[in-house]
């Protein structure tokens, strides 16, 4: 399937320093693209900045306001629901707001989506990598990826990447309301569910850059939740439990 229009879901919490630059670069891309900002009631006014963009460009920027910080996974699901059910999106992308996922890679990802059902902006394929990240963060990422790939049998090299492009059919085949994870471990669970349903995954090499401004949102609690998620899915794999079906068939 060709992505004639791509809907980019950007979860935000205190990204006032980045959101203007990010929206500018996204909307300057020479392709048909709509941005869905999912703001978690940012105290720094990120949501208000996004609202001003939406008022100026209502056909290209949409904003979802959430009552509090509710987790990365729930933000993605809110964006998926908006894109799938209200906007009729055929291709939906997820990315961070802090420029660790740079907009320059989006055209290559949409090109690859003609051959794959899910495309990942990957650090761990030839040509990919990380920049300006501490050795501890790089080591943690590599260990997490190795553990997830080994225990869950995942074929993708970058299993924890949040820079992804999904076709509509992929998301509609997954019971989004039954996904247990809500934080960063949501990314591993989604990839596990996609692979179990036989969807084809491709990876585009990217250079992951540590955030330019602000503080990282990954906490020790999120790391613990991710470990629990991998263990839970590993036990599910061992028991041979069939993939759960979406409430509506594709």
C-alpha cells in the first residue's frame, strides 16, 4: 500500500522548547502529512502552542488534550483512535517530540512502507546508530533489545524504537483496548503482537540523537515495567497462547 497521506502522532509532555521547531520541520516536508499532537496537560504550555498551530492550519494539525500524564502507550492509542476512526487514516506514524527521531527520515520510511506493513526507524541496522547519548543509555538500550529479541523471538533489530509507521490494517487487527502496557514497554508489546499476526516489518537506518532540550522521560519505574512486560509476553509465547483478535475484523 502507498501512503498517500501520513498521520504523525506526537505525544508531548513539557515540550514547549521543541514543539514549534518540530511542527515547522514536519509540515515543511514535501509530502502529504498531518500531525496529531497528544498533549498530557503539559504545565509548560505545550498544549496551548499546539492549539495555535491547529487554529492556523486546521487541515494539517490536530490536538488531543489529555487530563493528566497517562503513559506513552495510552497516548499512542488515543492518536490511533483519532486517526483510524475520525480521520480515516491509512498510514499512521509515531515519533518523539524531542528530535531524537528526526523528520528527515520520514520520506524513506514512507517509501519502505510500500513493501512492508510496519516500518521502524532503527538504530541497529547497517547505517543506523546513536549520537550524544551516554554510554549507560546506549548499553541499556542494547541490553533491552537483546533480551526482547531473544525471549520473544522478535525479528526486528530495534524492538524498543518508537519511530514507527503502521498501515491501517495492522492497527485494526490488534485489540488496542486489551494491550496491558502503558509506558515505553508498550512498544515491545505492539511489535510482539504485530509479528504474531504475520505482518511484515522493515527497518530504515536512523541516527538516534539524545534530546536537544529538556529532560528525558525514561524513569527507573519504566525500566522495571519493561522487564515485567517482556517476562509476561515470554510466558505467553511459551504457553503457545493464540493471538487475541480485534473486536472488529479487518
